[in-house]
C-alpha cells in the first residue's frame, strides 16, 4: 500500500512559479516511477512529467523548459517546479506512483493550480 499526499497548489499570475510536492508513505521502496498528471475542466487527465527511480525523466511537450520534476527516493517525495506558468496550465494536478513489478499504481487526491491572466 502507498498513500500519496500532494501540496503546493494555489493561485498564481501568469508568468509566476509554483512548486508542487507529493509525499508518499507506506511501501515507498516498491515505487518504480512517480509522475505528475493534470486534469483541466472538461478535459482528460494527462501526463505532465514522470521520473524513474534512477532519475530518468520525461515531460509533456508543452511544459518542457518550464517544468522540472525531481525525486527524493529515500523519503518517497516527488516535486514539480513550475515556472513561467500560463493560464492553460490551470488544472488539478495529481501525483501517481507506479509499482511496476506488481502492476499496481496509486493516485493522490490532487491539488488545484489556477493561473490567472
């Protein structure tokens, strides 16, 4: 079992920055990949960024160069530094943990990011 709790969301003006955190608890040693997803009103949830245990990362094209994902595997925490925010980044951001050997994944409850123009 893994529990995920996101924090750091809020209201920010376009061009501003926010740092999201996701704290995992439980079987954190079993987590393979951690990622950030987002879901805007009326849209499907989409991958924003992911990071493996070894530190390999991938990003949605529209956030490359603006967002940075990082991870501290020793404490089971993943971060998303978001710079140069745009109104289209407005969404609920969710943290996900994949336990690949077991084919199991867990989701946090999400944190709202609102970017005003």
